[in-house]
């Protein structure tokens, strides 16, 4: 897994590539919670490079959604079909705003 | 690995360590090539095995001793069957209640999705306690 953090205006972008599984989900949890605790309240997760996610990765996303529910915003963009399927089965498409591309997600967060 | 025209079998034995997930992924990559499985099927098998294996490693053992977790794959013409066996505490994951996937983020509990994903992704899942071991049988049409 690779996590690439960048900032565009007030939006913290996290582009995640590769696989999120039980071996590395803690690393993702630390990266995302640290950026929120540092004061970033608008988070865009770009999953265009993500090939695989298991329940350990979903756990991290739910944790982040809970952290941002009161005073923040989160959007996810560019999911590959097999990752989107896992989100849909788990009902995470009801929890997250999901967009086809980064531009649409940025507009939502603006 | 044994092959015949109708069916094929493969076995894997792993220690009860999460590093076994890498071995599972590698093994499935090889199996997908040999058995000509689609990328979608291979990913589904990888996911359900991660969920089942991780549950056993994290929750089945009350001691610090090394244990062996067995995986047996059987391919028939239209199905793949996987049996996962472990000598941990008796536990039937098929009895676990499904999470409510319609709830909002604040209402959703953290965790509990692994077994749900297995049940959703596979066509049949059943459990048996036999010879002092848990056996989880999972089957998928291909």
C-alpha cells in the first residue's frame, strides 16, 4: 500500500494505491487520523490506484467517517469496480459520498 | 497439487500469524494461473480467505503456542470449494448476526464486517466441529 498525501486549498487529499489488508490497515489508520487531528476537516480519498480492500480497511474508513461526522466532510473518488462492490455490499455507499472522478469530489468539498 | 480432468485439489498449511496473508495472496495468484480462474474470482477468494484466516489468527487461540491452520481448495467444473480448519476454540461464524448496512456512520459499530463479507461473496458457507477442530466450508460458483 502507498499513501500519497497532498493539499489543494482547504482539502486534504489522500491517494491510496495497492492493497489495504489486515497487515497494513493500521498504517492507514495512523496516517488518516493524524491528518484529521492536525486540523484537516475536509478529506478527499482518491482510490483510483486501490486494487483490493478487506474489512480491516473498511474499519479504518468508518472510523474516519465517525471522526468527521460532526465538523468535517469526507468524499471518496475513482473507485475500481471490485472495491466499489465491497463498499456497496457493506452499505458504505450510504455512509460516504462517492464520486466518479476527483474533480466532482473536489466540487462537493468546496 | 493434483490435477485430473474433472477436479483438482490444492493444500496449504499456515502458522497462526498474520504474515500468512502474504502467503495466501501468492498461493492464490499461482492457483488462479493453474486453474485458469478469472481476476474477479481470485480477488473474491483472496478476500474471503483473508477474513476467515484473520479471524482465526486473532480470536481462536487462548495460548501463545504455534498452531497450524489448514486450507484445502477443490475445483470442480463449475465450483471452487475451500475448507479452512483450525484447532482453536470452538466457534461457528455462521451463527454471527449480520450487521445492519442501512445505518449511518454514527450508528454503525466498528468491525463485524468480515464474516458478513464471506457470506455475501460466497454461494454457500457452513461450519462443522469435528475431531477437535473448527472446519469452515465455503463454496463459490465459477
